[in-house]
């Protein structure tokens, strides 16, 4: 039982590290894209995208920052950026 607990604890820690990296990637990509629109990322609005689908998160960002683009345009810009960054992350 102790070995099982140790294994689960190790896996949980690794998964938490992965998600922390993924969250950092999201923030960095959003900073870059928002800067292209003359906007600055406000971490206080992060709660609007946490736990959302990509479409819901994109909708929240476009609305919150009053971006002059459609949700589809925003996603076509950000999706490849997220994908390229996430590919480089070592998975647990």
C-alpha cells in the first residue's frame, strides 16, 4: 500500500508540474497576442478562462479586451501558438 501511495503521489506531482507549465504557456501566448492588439494581459481576468473550452476562453478574451476580431480569427491565431509551445513540453 505504501508503494502505491508513493507512486500516486509522484504522478500527481508530475501532473501538477505539467499543468503549471501549460498555464504559463497560455499566459505567455495571450500576452503576445494581446500586445499585437495594443492590449496588456490582466491576470485578474484569468478566472474567465480557467476551466473553459478553447472556444469559451477565446470568447471571454475577445469580449473582455474588446478585440477587433472574431472569435474564429482569435482562435486561428492562438491555436497554432499554443500547439507549438505544448508540443515542446515533456509530458508526465
